[in-house]
C-alpha cells in the first residue's frame, strides 16, 4: 500500500496496492495535504521542489519496473500486452519531462 501522511502525521493510503519491495512513505510536514500532490500554497518552493523531485524519481522507478514487465511478457510471446506497456512507459517518460520542467521552474529564483 502506498502511504503518505496528512498534516497530523496520520497515514493516508493512496495509489496502487501492489507490493513491490520499496517504500513510498513520505509526508507533507506542515502542509495541508490529504492526498499526494495536494499541498496548499503555503508549502513553499522548497517543499514543492522536494515533492516534485520525489515524484519524478518515483515515476522513473515505476517506468523501469514496467519495462521489465514488458520484457517478460515479450519473452512469453505476449507481444500485444508488452506493446501496450511500452506505450504506457513512453507516456510516463513524457510526463516526467513535464515534471522535470516544473521542478526547474520551481527552483528558479
């Protein structure tokens, strides 16, 4: 289960339920957040940059995991499924480009 913590430190589940050997727990300490990415404007640029950096790395990790799934499916002869996953990974990469541009913009003085 994917957990974040609300402004009171309480865990808030969201996202995917698949167990895959890494931790996604993060918090929005001092922010009014009840779901990932819903910080109020008082979080400040540093916390926003930290969240964007985390999400970018998070998405890159999942894109790599999905690449491995596609490779496995392709090896099993399940080309149609593998191709759909490859398309999804391409979209992850496109989204990550936009996140990296947003991160750079947030870090600008």
